[in-house]
C-alpha cells in the first residue's frame, strides 16, 4: 500500500503546473511523517539518562529540596525511573508520587530528546504557623488553606496563630470553608503589605472566630473581630497609627477596637 501511494505521488511529480506542486508538498509531508515516527520509536527505546528537577518557588520555601524529590521516585522500591525504557515510564504515576510529598503543590513530568526526565515542581507557600502549647501541635497554614506539618529542615518566619478557633481548624486539618478562607485572605493581605507585615506578629482567634492582634510596636491589643470586611478594618487601624498615635503617643491606649462599623474605639491606659 505504501509502495502504491509513493508511486502515485511520484507520477504526480511529473505533472506540470499545480499538480506537480501539490505532489511535491504531499511527498515532503509523508517523508517528514516517516522520519518523525522513526525518531519517536528510537526515542521511546532509550533508557532514562538523567532526572532534571526544577523547583519553581524554592526561594520562598526551603521545606523541600531536589534530593527529597529525586529520592521519592528513584530510591529502592520507589525507583520508577532508572534503568527503565522511556516508553515504560509512567509520567502520571511519577507526578502522583511527587504530589504526595508535604509542601508540594503540583508536579509536571516530561522528557527531552536526550532521554532526560524533566520534573517541574511548585511548592505550597506557608503563610502562618499555628502554635498550640508545644511542637507536637504546631502546624503551618498554606496559602490555599492547607494544614501542613512542621519540618526539621526549616522554620518559616511567618505570623503565628493560637487560640480556640485556631485549635478547631488544626483538629479538622482543613481551613477551606468560607470563614477559613477569609482568614487566609486576611493573613495574605498582611504578608503582602510591608507595614502590616512588620507590625502584626500574632493573631489570637477565639471560639467564635474573632481575632485579637498583637503588634510588634506598642503594647495595645487590637480587637479586630471576624475576618469579614478586613480591608476596611485595616483602613481604620491605619488611621489610628497615622493620625492618633503621632498626637497621643504609643502608650496612650491599652486596647484598640476596629470591629464595629465606621468606628475606632480606643481604651486608655489607666
């Protein structure tokens, strides 16, 4: 069949004008297809040569390194790579295996023409640490509401959380309901703002989900209320720091409340 097709195409090449041009074009396409198929077949029969790992946001997260990722797919019974033909390596299985590692958000695996496996990994970004009276209870809160374990490798310098509300989320090992995600958004807002990141160091969350903030500078406690409408509450709090503190001083008040709509309530030091 292939011979017949090639003979017909060869006859087309003898035709003048448009037919000749079409015939040449088709012949080039078919030849390219044969070459691609041959190259692909040779490619699949290569043994995996090397594993190349790229970690996207490694600078922000030192909990996972290349060695841990490589060990998860190449060491002992977990060896899904070395001394295997490329066509026998399951890229999906490798991706699932890597995603099981704590702090790994996603993994994409592919291979190049030299027989190298290329592993691209993105990591979860911890935004807060939940502390509850001992290291056995400590957990990290991820940027998408994940509850993550602590690590002996690295301790992230992030805002800390405690209180009954924090404990409830830790015990449930999830924070992805609407109220929980509002808290995640609030903490992300603090981390993304240089002033608030420097000033707010700790959040106490009570059983109703209301927040009390502990500042870095000044001894006043800040009643923030629930995370709802947190941007407008931060605007009121910034008005306190920019307008009231320069006049009254840092030690004039022991408690500030921005939990009520359109109000800043300040309780004086006795």
